[in-house]
C-alpha cells in the first residue's frame, strides 16, 4: 500500500500540520521542546507557515539563536511540509544543508516557512526559510526595530498579515532530504 495520499485542500493541509504538531507535543520527545510553542499560521498542499517565539533556552552562549535549534526547526518544518503534501510519514533525515544568514537575539518572534519540493518513491525534498519578525516603535529610528510579539488572540484560519510596522529579516534557510520507506509512527 502506498503511503502517499490524495492532494490536500488547504483545510486538510492545515489540519495535517496541526495534527503533526499535536502528535509531536504529545510524545514528549525532543521535538516537543520546539513544537510546544509553535503556531501553525497557514498551510496548503506542500507548504506551511508557522510562528514561534525564540526563547532564551534556544540560544547559544552569545545570546543568539543556536545552530542546533535552527537545524531542528528546519527538520520539523520541512517534515511538516512533506506531511501537508499528503504523505503519511515524513521519513528519516538523510541530508540537510543550512545557511546561517543573520543572528537573532532572544526574545524574538520567528516566522518559518516550509516547502515540500518533491516527493519521489523513496525520497522527499523540502526547503525552509526562517525569518525574524520585528516591529518599529515610535521612539526608535526607522532603521532600528524591536522584536514583535506573537498575537495569540488571532484565529489560526485568518491569513497571516504583517502589520504595517512589522518587518522580516532572513535568519537562515536550508534544504532537507528524507528517506520515506520507513514504518509509519504509531497513532499518527
């Protein structure tokens, strides 16, 4: 039996992404540390957009976003993008490339966008972009910005919009290859 399902509608993709997060949080494994604060903003077939706060526990000794956290975020969001493309299992990692563009300090708001580039018979390919969302404050020069806050009161079905004072800066981007011929995790 094939593990690939039909092409998801946007609503089904959003549901698949949320189920992936709920499952990851419920397992209380390593992914739990990232997924517990992750909000799925939007999803479509093979695409997902999330936000999460960058907390101090995800930083290195210099206070910047830790490379291990960045790698894990690319793994999780890339896997979620594969899941939204209709594949039951996101497989296991075989290859990952990451470009670190800019440091982010805690506290910050991150926006992460994942794409499923291709699903073959044994491999899936995804790419992920990680941005820092900042907002200008009236007391600051327009060239400076401060971390934005996550709006928990917004419905997840609403399209994500940057406020007029929000700006995004690319922090990191990566590609991720996964081997698909693995058993489907229980209860997923």
